[in-house]
């Protein structure tokens, strides 16, 4: 069993986390890496589409529902799952990007849409970079503008290689 290289993307709602993650997935997948994601949702999300069979099974009270096809498999559980357990279940990947879980202790990229978002730095550990929607210079952390992510991609790959030797 291998361990994927793990890092987090954190920030407030609508700060561009998904934009960044999708950019990195596309770039790194094209380079042959197997990428996975784990997203924390602070609300009670709905993944099933209303009136599908799996939706009906869940609404009827099933605690676990699995669906599979020739292309994909999904398992729904009516329970929270610890981040560490999710990571174990995804151990066959090269890189695992965790969105959210601000208190976890992995290397983090902080997304900042406004200057007020920088207050998150006081509550986070292991921040290694900032992506900003506005001009920003930080005294100790590298900063990338949301429209210039190529350098960030290379930086993250280097940092992950150093941590996961």
C-alpha cells in the first residue's frame, strides 16, 4: 500500500478553491499522475439526483448505497467519516488534494479573495503558499495571483516531493 502525497486547499466560501483544484487536477493528470480529492462540506450536501434509484434507496432509510457501472463506482454512507479514514481508502493515488478540513495538519495553500481572508493565517498550521485575487506580498510566504497558477503548480510539486521522499 502506498501513501499519496497530500496537501490541502483552504479558504472561505467562494474564494476559488475549486478553481485552483480543477486547474491542478487537469495539469497533473495530463502529466500522468493519478489525482484524488476529498472535500469537506460544512452543510448537509445532496449528491444523489432526486427520483433516481439510489436516491429512493437513501430516502427509504438505507445506511449504505453502492452503485457501479463499467466506468465508475460510488458508495454513499449515511455517516460522517474521519479524514484519516478517507485517506486510507484512497491510498492508491499519487496525489490527494484535500479541500477544507482547516484544522488538519497537512501542507496548505490558502485562498484569499479579500484582504480580510488573510485573518485565516492566525488559525491555520502548515500554510506553504497563498493564492490571491488581489495584489498581495507576504513577508514569509510565496504568493500567486489566481490568474497565474503555473508557478504554483511547479512549487507544489517540488514541496510535495521534498516532504514525501
